[in-house]
């Protein structure tokens, strides 16, 4: 075991990495991105991208991390390619920016837990005034950042593993039960159709394709070195391929069932008029409380409260991984004590998050001043767009680095530890093809398309 700490077992790594992947991205972001991206066509492309593009990026990140046992900047220095540590620098910047707004939304989820147990199901109808109540949401965001900092300060195997082990299975059972319930509601079928029967004309739509790729990267925590960091704590005897496959399946599976839960509920709320479906950051916060209310006051409180509590925990295993990236960098490179690094980083990130916190109603400027071609104008959406494209760009750089600079042979040597038959396997052929050609081309092209579309309103796909 290295002195940096290791995961105590293979399942520990898988749970922690899956804990990083599964979070608000699956349950909050995925459904509203599906709605923004046109329903089932988005889901289809999302699934394809997750397996043919994202899985190879994940394997590459974990392998680089395990090979070097370093943070995302140190890793590239260690391999002897100092210039490429720009990937790590961008990644750390991206992690800091994501956590700055993610923590705010996690605070909302936690706040909803409190509202639900107080029986306040009407909160969904006044979501806007909830998010502008700065004392409340500010307080929840502070509590959440504090919880994240506490876990990260205890180190990787101490805090993260234990939390994920109990919470993930509970969350899955909860969502599955809600899927069953949502199917019994009026108009459920309209929602299922919207979610599962693709409108093929949307397949070439920029919001569908670009959105699916952005979402896949975000959801799988790829492109910013989070998995380089977690890979750095992985033991040499573990199989990187099967671990990464499990994490991908798990994350995609949870997003998929979250959608299966949400769209019948949305259809129920809209009286089956799926043309009226609206995406946007409020989707789950607006739709779900009303549905919990239909369960009656006692059961509604239990189910609603428990749901938002679990969502908060799922968010916590993700915020932990987001904070771990800059913290591991500061600890490794500047030899700062872990606890001190945690305090400094979480303070800085909280401060950077203030415009996102007040930009959901409280401050007129931060809520409206950033007109984006997609129609939103708040600061949080802007930061979300920036980090999404940074993740795609990071993914592009990571695979290009592995294929053409570090070289596939070296990647294969690392993967073979823990998977002796790798070099002769079909997976190797697929991986070589994907990281040498498929990923660089698709990620590079879509990066340009999405940047032009989201920031300049230029739609290359017509
Ligand atoms: N994957 C997380 C989610 O879906 O909620 C968000 C995230 C965590 C993104 C960690 C990136 C990351 F490094």
C-alpha cells in the first residue's frame, strides 16, 4: 500500500468511482437534458456515446492514474510529459468550477429534504422563491460544503468508501419503487413513449447530439482527471477494464431508471401533453413534490423526505470526488497537510460559487445578465456550459495524449497488470480503435460544434 492511501478493496474503488459518477447528474440533470434534447432520440445517442466514447476515456484515465499514483497534474509530469500537464490544470479548474455550482444544487436537494419532512409539498410550486431565499439556500449550501470538506479531510478510503457502500443500493431500491409507482399514474404511457420511442428526425439536432455527449461526460465524471485521481489509489492487481465497465454500466443504468421514473411523472403532471414538456434546472424540483403529495400526508412525507435525503447523499459522494481532485493536487505538489488543503480549497470554491448561489432569483444581475443562445441567462447555466465543454475538451486531450504521445503500448502494459490476457483480447482492439480514431475525431468535432452553438448561436448542423 502506498503512503497516499489505497482503496481497501476492488469493490471499494468501484463504489467510490461509481459514487463520483452517480449524483445530481443522473437524477437532476439527466431528465432535464433529455427534455431539452428532445426525448428518446437523446437517450439513444447518450447510451451509444457512453459505451463507445466514454468507456475508453474512463479506462485511459484510470490507467494513467494507477500507473503514476499521482494527481492529474503530477501524473503527466511523472510520465515525463510536463507540457501535457495542461490537461490536469484544466481539469482542476473544471473541478473547482463544477463544484462551485454543484454544491448550490446539492444544497437545494438537502433543503427539499427538510421541506418534505415538514410536509411542505407546495415548495415545488414556488421553486423560484425557494431558490431566491438567500438565507435558506445559503445556509444549506454551507452545510453541504462543510459535509464534503469533512469527508475529504478524512482521506480517501476512510470516508468515501463507507458512504457509498450503504447509500447506493438504497438509492437504487428507492428509484425502482418510484418507477413502479409512476407507472400506475394516469398518462404514464405518454411519458414512457416520449422517453423510449425516438423521433428519428431529431438525431441530427445539435441539442440532441451535443447535449448527449456533454451529459455523458458529466455523468461519468470524465475529462477532468477525477478518475486519474481515483485510479491513483487503485491497487495494481485490479482489472481496470472490468472495473470501468461496471462503473459505466452502473452510472448509465441509474440515469436510465431515473428517466423511467421521471417521464411518467412529468406526463402525469402535464395531463399527457408531452409537447409541453419543459427542461431546465427546475424539472425535478418542480415535478416531484406534487407527486409525493398524491401519496397522502404520511406516506408522502416519508417517501418525499427519503427521496431528497438519498439524492443529497448521492450528491455528496460526487462533491467529495470533485473536492478530492484539487485537494490531492495541493497535498502532492505543495506538501500541505490534507486538512489544511481541504479548508483552503473548500473556502475558495464556496466563494467562487456565490454568483451561482445568488443567480437563481436573489440577484437580478447574476440571474439575468448572461444571455445564452439556448435561452437561459443565469450565471449557473453559463458556468455549466463552460465546464461541459471543458470536460469534452479534456477527454479529447486525454485520449489523444494516450494514443499518440504516451503510446498505446504503454497503456496496454498498465492495463495488463490485473488483466494478463488484455493484449490478445478483443477489448484491446476496440480500445485502440476508439482512442486513436473514434474519440479524437468525434470529441474534437463535437467540441467545436457545441462551442459554436452554445456560446455563439451558430448551428453547424442546420
Ligand atoms: N458525475 C457527477 C454527477 O453525475 O452528478 C458529477 C461530477 C462529479 C462530474 C465528478 C465530474 C466529476 F469529476
